[in-house]
C-alpha cells in the first residue's frame, strides 16, 4: 500500500566530473555512505549506455533504514529522476524494473494505491503491477515510531540470512503465494477485515523467519511487543486495528477512518514516549 506521508524528493543534475556527488537531507555523503547509490548509478550507466555523472540531491520524508521503506521510496524517486534527467522516456513498467535494481521494494513505489511485485525469472520479467491505483476503501495506516535509528541488521542482510538458515523459509514462500491471492480478492471486495487479518498474519510469519534463522535475530524492540498487545486489547474491545511490521522495530497499525483517532489515543496513553503518524493511501511517482 503506497502511503501519502512517507515519500522522497529527489533531483539529479549532470555534472562535469568523473565522480558522483550525493546529498542526503542536505548533507554531502562521503564515499562510504554514498557507496550504495553510486553503485546504482554505475548500474544505470551500464544498462542505458551513458557516461554522465550526477549530483543527486535527495530529501527523505521517511526515517532512513528504520523499517519504514526508506530505500523503496528513495530508489523509486531516484529512478524517476534519472528517467527525467536523461530523457529515457521509460514506461511505468520499465521504471519499476529500474527502481527494483536499487531496492526490490522500490519496484512497487512507482505506483499508487495497492501494488503487487511480480517475482519474474530475469531482470526484464521482475516488476511491479498496480492492483488498484485509486482504491475507494476505508483504510488508514497509523505508524508508531518507536525508534528512528538505523537497524543493526539491514533488510537485505536479514532476508539473506533467513533464506539461507531458517527451516521455515520454504513454507513461508508457499504461504505468501496463497495470501497474495487472498488479499487481492479482499481488496477487490473492499473487505477491510480480511485485509487486516491477512496483513497481520503475513507480518508475524515473516518475523518468525528471523527468530528461526541461525544465528537467531529479531527486529522487535520491547515496545514493539507492547504495541502488538495493545492492538489485540483494542480488538477485544471491538475497535478495528491490525498490526503489520516491516524489517524494523516500528509498528504500522491498519485502521479505518473511524478507528484511527481511538487507536492513536490508546497508544499514546499507554506509550507516551512513542511518536504516531497517520498516513493514508497515496499516489505513485510524481514529477514536480
């Protein structure tokens, strides 16, 4: 689900240099911290056969590397910026492929609304497709920011470890296939209850992989568990709320417009130190 509150503004300009310059949130990155972006620009240069270097200015309106899909937002914006600067005239599908080469999740951030990433079998067959870019559905996402610091285990490294060492990984792949089919049906039917149930179960299944990896690890903080328990308590009281958690300690709570203020107040009353942010379904790439 693409969100309106978490996004990245990116501008790229051609410079007369044999080295790229990367500015993140108005700070010039050194070679060590700009390595991932420069490597991506190297890929784009080779893929599209151009030699230009760039100054890339990017402002992340997402906590970076904290489990809020900052790389998805960031690489989708960078792909779109390169498309504009180099006049590549890419289709949305081609843009999705380009973004995916920076971050798998970025393939989906090209589009708004609900989006599916097709795994494919090659670079040209792995891209995202919109399920419903402008869904008329009563859903909001309440983000509970427990910790904005970068994760100790990156999403990429965490998934690689889980794939190689968790005995449950193959079962999880089968489960995801089944749940994608179910949630697409739920979206088409505007069945928010089913969307909530599937999302929560899918998230917990993913985090079970980290706990069963060798060595075992978790992205959860103590407050993560507390939020999960608070949400279950609210559900027992008849309030619509379901959790989903990416690779990080921060929790996203799926709400309806009606339940959002109730859930937000309950979380703040019980955990006054956390920050909460309400996000709604957002648009995909926009050129400004």
